[in-house]
C-alpha cells in the first residue's frame, strides 16, 4: 500500500465541494441532535440495555447520522483518489444522500417516539442508502489489486455492512412482531458488526492512507494491513457469531482477536509516526490519541459481558466506549482535519493562492470540543459504572457543549472558505 | 519510494522541512526582533540558501523536466496543482530569503522582523502543505509512471542542476 496514491491525481478526482460537505454538515447536525436527545431523555440512559426510546434514538443518530454519514462523505471523496479508480456517477452519490439523510432522521424519530411506521420507513431508506454506498464501494474495489491494506479492510466493512443491515431490519421488525427469542443478543451482534466491522474497518483502512499523509510519516507496510485485516475478520466472525448463538467464550475470543488486531494496527501507526518529518503534530491529533487509547479499552470492556458480567452496566459501558470513545473521537478528529483540507484543495480553483489551513480552521472551537468531549467520556463512563445521575448529567451537558463547539467550527470553516472564494471571484473578474 | 529521482527529491524535502521547522521555532521564540549575533546570522544565511535552492533549483527541475514526463502520460491534474502552488510559494520564499540575508548582515529592525515573521509563518504553512502533497503524491507518481531509464536520466539532470 502506498499512501502517495492518495494525492496522485487528486485534483482530477476532486468532487464538487458541495457533494462531500453535505454529508459532513449532516453528520455534524446529527451529532448535535444526538446529545440533545440524550440530555432530554437522560432518565433512560442509566441501566439502558436496549429498547425503544430517546437513548436508542440518540445512539443511532451517532452511529448512522454521524459515524456512517462521515464515512460516506469521506469515502466518496477519498476512495476514488486512493484507488485511482472512479467511484460512480455523481447522481448516484446525490441519490444516496437524498435517501439516507431523511432516513436517519425518520428512523431516529421512530425510535424516540415508538412510531413503528417511522421506524420501518426510516430503516428502509437507510438500508437502501447504505446498499447504494456498499454497491459503489464494492464496484470500485473490484478493480483494485494494488492497495491490499486499504481494500481488505474496505471489503470487511462491506461484508459487515450487509450483516448489520440484515440484523438491523430484523431488530426493527421484532419491535412490532416480537418473534426473536433473544432480541438483546441480536442487537449485540448488530453492534459488533456496526462498530468494529463497518465503521472500525473503514477507520482502520483509511488510517493507513490518511495518518502517514497528515504527519508526513513513512507508509505502513502492506504486511501490517494484511495482518490486521486477517485478525479483524476472524475476530468479527467469532465476536458477532458468539453473541448471536449465545456462546460467551466465543465472543470473548473474538474480542481477544480484535485486541491482537488493534495492537498490530497501533504499532503500524506508531511506526509511521516515529519516522514523521513533521515534528509538531496538528491539533486534530489530540483527538486521535483519545480514540486510539479507547479502542483497546472498548475491547477489554467487551470481554466483561461476554464472560458473564451483568449487562447493566457492563454492556452499556462497552457500547459507550466503542461508539463515543473510539469511533466518535476518531471520526470527529478526521472531520476536523479533512474539512479544511478539502476546502484548501478547492480554494485555488479560480487560480488565486490556495487558502491557508490555519486561516480556514478556527482553533478555539476545536479546543472546546476536545475538552468537553473528553470530560463527557470520563463523566459518563464513571456515571454508568457507579449508576450516578449527576456525573451523567454533567457529562451529557459537556457532550452537548462539545457538539455545539464542533458545529461552530464546521460553520466557520465553511464561512471562511466561502469568503475566500468570494474574494477569489472578485479578483478573477477584475482580471 | 524506490526511484533515484524520488530519493533525491525526498532528501531535498527533508532538508527543507528541517529548515522550515527551525524557522518556525525562531518565529515562535521571539515576539520582538531578536538581537543580532553570529549564531543567528549563520542560521539565517543557511535558511536563505536552502529556501533559494528549494524554490529556484528544485521547483525548476520539477517544472522543466519532471512534470513534462507526467504531462506526456496524461497526469495533468497533479502537475497543474503543484505548478500553481509553486507560483504562490516562490515569491514568498524569495522574500523570506532576502530578508534573512539582510538580517544576517545588519540585524532585524522592528519593521523588518514583523515583515519576516508574517512572511515566514505563511511560508512555513504553504511550503509544508506543498511538500506534504509532493511526498504523498509526486514521489508515488514517479514510482509508477517513470521507467528506470527515464529515472536514471532525470536523476542525472537533478544532480547536475540542483546538486
């Protein structure tokens, strides 16, 4: 795998900025909405082990609305550049968004208020949007044979997507029909495939390209990517399979394989960091450290319910560390970096000087987001373990404040980009 | 990066990044104009030499020789993007180099330090972002688009023109 392929031909394959940014803006909006819902429905958070309501709605606003939405926006821009093959027609990407974004909103509303029709319609729209995404990614990957580190993870993500979508639809139907003998086990398998499978594999695969590029580090050897993909694939099968058939030791083995994959992945990332030319790491990297620290912690937490610890609070803590700790921290770190990065790439379209990254990225909002997000992670984790209401409420307030700050950051990046382009248009017209 | 040309460009990038990081540290450590001394004078002269080499010889080699090979193979996008960036970096780098040479001789005044600081900070950011793109795109492109004979020829030109 060579990360250099990312930039090669990048200018030729940049999508119109409105295409990836609609996904990013939607992701930031749903992030904010999720914290609002958690705060409004905070009474249902402690002891949550499933069931309809505000907590499940908020969880899906993060997973579908923020994590998957960002993955879609980033993948449609990064994958064709990284693989040097087109992803698909722009209309298909627009259609994906038109189906998916309202689907997320409808589904979350359905979960929050127990409207079966909204759950069914929203889930259907989400699955169709995700299927379109999986189809576009799969068609792109079939033509690639020179990026094993990235493509193997992306294939695992696509396979996990199929599994999570099927289980997700079954779970939604079960809310009204009640035919599943063990709804919680199916929900846990769905969470494993969604968190570690779909999102985890996309995050790991793109890390091999993005992290060395952002820090000017050495490429991660293909052997590392192949090994993490093998261990992860096996871990996912055992982890999800074990939960589904109710054999805890099998799911624990899956978590251990996931830990082994994580060690190989993090060692590969740290080796690249060690050789970096840029000595000073950029601000977004602080959130990457948080994410990388919490990925193995989430897998250790997964061992507890797998080995028979009570679901309340251990399963809830595991899901929180997986979704909010590892994935949300990583995704917001990448969003923080990629939004001004793409804006800067587009900013010289009219021939003027490209906008400086420092001019496009306000620092205060991301500092606030980092502080609030980290405080929320600590406070809510403590509250879940101890069953304490006040740390939970403080944590939710911190999370909401962080989400607002991140929203301000996003709006400001776009405002500064537009202002740069308006000045460029004026200069261009003056000749 | 398994081409001679790529290795030569990478080495030049390493040198430039080191100089830029040293410039960044100098700018960060001095809110007001630093006093003139021998060490500062040597640092500024070295900075000016590296910057001029980067934007005159290195950019010149890429635009006059390397990019032509890419254009012949239809890879115009990366050439347009990098050439465009050269246009915004070159005057800035020359401005910083000239200010550095003048300061090495006579020291900074408050006005020349402010000018040096503003231009230097912008240069650090633009040049590092540019090198990031070259390291991540150009070097890989050389590896996949330039055959061994052409690589040998380009490397010889680089050694003759850039050093």
